C-alpha cells in the first residue's frame, strides 16, 4: 500500500463517530492476535491476551490530535494496575513529545526498573506495516487475517 492510500485510510477512520472508532479498535486488537475488549464501557481494556507467559495490554485512542501527557499517565495506570508485561498504545495520528516524555518517566521509575515493555503505534504504522509496527509484532501472538470474514468470530 502506498502513502496516499494509507493516508486516505487514516483520514477516513479519524472522521468516524466514536462507536465506529471503538469497533475499529476492537478489530485491530483482534488483528494483533489479542482478545478484543467489550463493547461500551471496557474498564480501559481495548484488547488483551497472555502469550508465552507475558500479559499483553492494548489501548486504542483514535483521536484526530496527537495524544497528550495525561493519556500517558492513564495508559501507564492501566499497565501497572492490571499488572501487564507489555503495553500497546494505538493513536489515530501521533504522540506529543510530552506524552513520550511522561511515559518514559513513569516507565523508568525506581519502582519498575523497566519491567514493562511498551510499543507506541499509530494507524499509519498498522496500515503501512512500518518498522515500528514490525517491532511491536515481535512481542505479540501471530497476527490474524480478518479479511475473510473471520472478524465475526470476535463480535
């Protein structure tokens, strides 16, 4: 897929209403080999699984604007609160420098000593299967191909 096609897909997703964005987030969680979170209130869990003894957490924030530092603290709170080993955050676009800095501070606290691994993805990373996406995929179960209607198994 080329840049123009990826950009059109990202733009299209970002224009959707919140219910449809939640559906996209759940489908992307399934594509990443995770169990999608429930529809509606999901206690902050958009997807999760256990793979090779590692608890994996997925959160999707398909906003039009880059994610801010407050969302880094929220994401971190779920990672620690539910005792996950790996966290995957999906942004609609990008992350602010403040988000990245705040998350880095939290992850490198003396209490954790880097015990939680985090991957920050965007829709562009997933649709374009970028290097960032490929690195995250190394810490995930096998990806699922949902193009043949397999999504119905997760609804």
